[in-house]
């Protein structure tokens, strides 16, 4: 089957992209609201962009019923955010954190997660996460002909649980067992891990 993107509605195109480009890591993005309360939201349009400097990219879609999503609004205002990477056993917490709560309602409290303190940014990390990144906004790029935005962020601090590190001080994927996003409401684990030299 050959499918031209312009032949699909925005919704159908989103579902097709999400089902083709898999698996996708999940960014649990922590930011600070204007009143100092915590915001937490999951994003599956997320990945590494550059290693030097360490830059990550997060695709942020349109907000429903407001000018922009709270994450983007907060990151634009403060210049700070965190990314925590959820594990397979945290799938239900990821879903719960994605609920559309009113601005300034604390998703950490809603999900019974613990906001952790960072070393260099004020935005909270998920204390229960095995890997978290403290970041500053590098660039915010509106996507032309779209209501989506690409948020580029520079990693300033890595928080990694010691027990998931291998002998080379890199994360062992088997010990980490990150949650990954597939299509629609589908999630997965990373499955078999093998090495090609």
C-alpha cells in the first residue's frame, strides 16, 4: 500500500506515524508552574539529537482548549525542564500523568510520585525513576504548517541509579528495562538485547 500524507486527516496521520516509528522512548518531563507547583507530563515523540553537546529533542503537540501545553509554557518561561525515563513497571503511572488536569494541579501528587530535587535546575525529577536528566532549554522551534513544536534541551546533569550501570559506566538496558511506546495506547518493553561487534 502506498499512502500520501496529505490524503490523511491529522489524526490518522498521527496514528500512522506512531505505529511506524517504533519503539519510541518516553520522556517524563518535569517543569515548574508559575506558582511553584510541579508539572509532569509524558511525551513519546522524544529522542537524542546530539551527544556533544548533549541535546535531546521533544515533539510537543497542540494543547486541547488552551494556547499551548503546560510543559511548553513552563519551559519557555523558566528555561528549565527535566526528563525522567520510566520503566516497564511504571506504565500505569505514565498513563495517569498524561491526564488533562487543570494548570497548577500537581501531577506528582495525582500519581503518588515523589518530586526529586535537581543539582542545577529547579524543575523536579521523578525520584522513582532509574534515569533522569536535568536540562536547560536550548531552542524552541515551531513546526511550520503545524500546531506542533520541537523543544531542544541541553542535558546538564545525568541522574542514574548505580545498580543499572555496567562496567563501562553505561546503562545496561536489561537492568534498566525502560518502557517504550508503540501505537495508540500500546506500550512495550525492549525485549531481547544482543550485541553485534
